[in-house]
C-alpha cells in the first residue's frame, strides 16, 4: 500500500439532476498522488458528473471533496489553480492559432513575459504541434485538436490533470498516439492523472488503479491486473441460436470445474478452471437442455469479465441500456 498522500478524495457524493435523474448515489473516491487513476464505466454511469464536481464545475447535493489538499466546496478557487482539465469537448478558440490559445491559457493563470512564451513553445514541441501552432485551430484534425487540449490543460503546470473521455471520437491511430502521450506524462512529470473512459482497453493500458462505476456508484476498485486475477481460471462465453431457456442455468450449475454461471438473452457466460476442458462438458449439457449453440469462445479474464462479475451485466449491454444520460463536462472551462 502506497504511503503517498491522496491528491483527490471524495466521500459520499450524491447528485440528482432536475427530472429526478440521480447521477451519483454515494460515490467514494481516493486517488493517490503521482498515479494514473481510471474511472471506467458506460455512458451515463456517473463518471462525468464526478469529474464536474471534482473540478468545481458542479456541486454535489451532499458529500465532501478534497483536491490537491484543498476543500473543493469551500475553496473552489484554490482547486482551480491546482488542476488542469481536458473536457470531452474542446475549449480551444477555433479562430485563434494553437500558440495563441496556449498563450491566453497561460495568461489567465498569471503567467507573463518570456515564461509564458517558452512554456507554450515547449508544449507545442512536446505534442508535435510546432508547425501547426501557427495555424488556426479550426483547421486541425481531431487528433491534433485533442493534443492541443491536453497541452492547454498542462500550460500552468497543474498538480492534478483531469482527462474526461480524452480519446472519444479519435481514429485508432490517433487514439494509440494519445495513449502513448498520457503514459509519458505520468512517467516523466509525475502528474496525478484522473482519467474517465468507457474504453476497457484504455483503462487496462493506462491506469495503475481503476474504479468501475455503474449506476452512480463504484462497484469495485483496484489495479487492473489484480482485479482480473481475482477471477479464477478462464472465461467461457457461449452464443446460443435462440434465447436461453430457463433450464440452462440449472443444467450448467454443478458441472465439474465450472462456476459463476450467468445467462443474458442468447449469451451464456461461465468461469471455468480449465476453459478448454470445460467446453465439451458445457456443449453436452446445453444440448441435453435443448439449447442449440451458435459459437463458443475461451479467453483469459478481462475487464469486461470483472465488470460482469461486479455489476451483473456485460459492459456492452450497460452501454446500450444504461441510465438516462446526464450532462457531460463542458469544454468551456479548465
């Protein structure tokens, strides 16, 4: 267990929006300084609402918040000087150049003279935007704009950087490049980074610890490898030709080496001590139960399996049928 002080600490956060949409239902969160912490969950789970509260853009109905050692509810101005925010939507001025955006950002935080110019030029170089820095932002590609957004969030050298869905809308190549840059930021500068994402691979690759958020609560928290390691054996997923009859669960429960049987429509998922050895047993049991099989796969545990175990549904199903969306983090403030 790390002895480093928490950079972010929230307790018992509750937030309900007009119309009765409850976004947070008692959220507890601790982020150790100098780490990358991932908030992983489907759209509508409460991730962006959490970030809005942590970055002083919203107030909870109840609960406490400390960021960079400051009470975010009592002293929001102190928190704003200590953090950088990269929102889902860009806050860059499209009719200014990239360099002009950085200079303005620095001046808003009190930077002046050669210091602000040197910092802007250094960040343009770091993010591969030196030539583009002379061009109007409205001509940037999606990947260039996201790199500029991160540079803006870093301009005043924050203690904590919040990245709210930083790669949404990027193509695979641009997403991979952004992942590499986030990893470098954490390693080179020792920043505390709070990352919200609905990409399982993104959380698995970047975060030292993750909290899985579902329906406004954290359902499990830990290092990605440790969470996957808690799931014994292999994950076996079977796709049926028709929706699973009620007898399927009973037919599979109690098979040697098989446990944690779950059925969702046409999908059947189990944990097996030896997935390859379990498949013939599963197929035979399903055949006896009158359930025709379309496909079967065996894999090592993934974050999707962790989500299924703790949230009781698959991640893609939660994405498709999640709660009513709540307002996303605006790109207008950092």
